[in-house]
């Protein structure tokens, strides 16, 4: 008995980890299982825990009745908008964050707070002025206009994150680069940016995930069905006969929308969780 006691805390720790892991994995399993059921079984109440017969019909039904929709086209629309938002936000936030962190000027703190004040503005409160502005510049009902709107609202968070990322870096590195003859742009590109990669990746990932899943602005600002993003398309497909919800198609759409986010995070997780100063000693 005395030899088994030291193992009890470790066994309890593993039991707690497994329990928490199951708590997060089980909903994901239910989503995938529901998408692989036949349409009739997916609509059954109460729902079954395991598919009685595997079927990909729900994924085929993502193209709508009679192929009225092209789910691949809408996935591409979402991908273009999300990638454009991630790249645009990362570039602008990196440049602005470096400026606010390292290039101090009179009123920089006040200006930084003013830009962060956009956090306090509800997105829904300014959707009408945004629609008017996009229509005035000829970008209404456009994926480019939607991307610019997303960049506008993701920029305050990205700016806050990148400013803190650059402010956490030792100033000695910047001073050494300038003594070696590097300009401001060269110092940012060659010295500071490689150390701030985790912040850049975090900003890009956050912007990508938010714009990929955003529904309200895409619904209001895009009126052409061929330019709908994936969340808007799924809201159309989830409605079955007599106004019922087609759970099989809805869950298939959820799986389809989750795969790019999961793959992107797995590819970039080492940067996402990496330290800000990883490689600085090298």
C-alpha cells in the first residue's frame, strides 16, 4: 500500500486530464457523427449516438436542392476574404505597432488610446454608415469591400498586440542594429520582426478566424448570392422543408468550416505558443 501512494496524485492528474479532454472532444465527435448520418437518421429525435449507416449525403446536399448552390465557390469566397483580412491586418498592425512601441512622438499615447477606443464601438451600430461609405466608393456588394471592413475592425486588437510584442523586446537589439548602420525599416525587417513572429502569427490567426466565421456584416454588405461567404450560405442551407432545420446539412457545414481553421492552427501552433524572445540569444 505504501508503494502505491506516490502514484495516486499522478493517476488523479491523468484522470482529470482525460476527463477534461473528453469534455472538449465529445461535442466535436457528435458534430462529425451527425454529419455522417443518413438525412433521415440525422433528423431523428432523440438523436442516435452512433451512425447506424455511414453516409456522405449531407455533404452532397451542401450544394443545395438540385445543385442550386456551389459550396466550393462560397468556401473560396470565405477563404479569399479571411486571407485578405489576415494579411492586411498583420501588415498594418506590425507597422503601426512598431511605430507606437519604438518611434515615440508627441501625443503618441493619446493617439494609441484613441485607436483602441474602436473596441468600445459595437459593430452593429455602424453597419449602416459602412454600407453608405462602401456604396459611395464603389465597393458595395464586393468581397474587397467586405475585407476592408473586417480589417478596420480587427486592426485595434492587432495594433494592441503588436505594440506590446515590440515593447517587450530588448532595446539593446535595436540600438546595436542602428549602430551597425541599419535604417528604421531595415531594423524592423532584419532584427525586430523575426523576434515578434509569435505576435504576428497570433494577429493573423485571430483575424483569419474572426473573418472566416463572421456572419452579420457578410449578410448585410453582400447581396449577390454568388459572392456569399460560407456562414451566410450555411444559414440558407440549414432550413429544410416546412421551416425545419436540416441538422445533417448544418453539421456537415460546421465540419467543413472547421477544417481550414484546424489545419491552419496546427501548422502555425509552434509560432502561436512560442516565446517572444525565442532565438534572441542565437
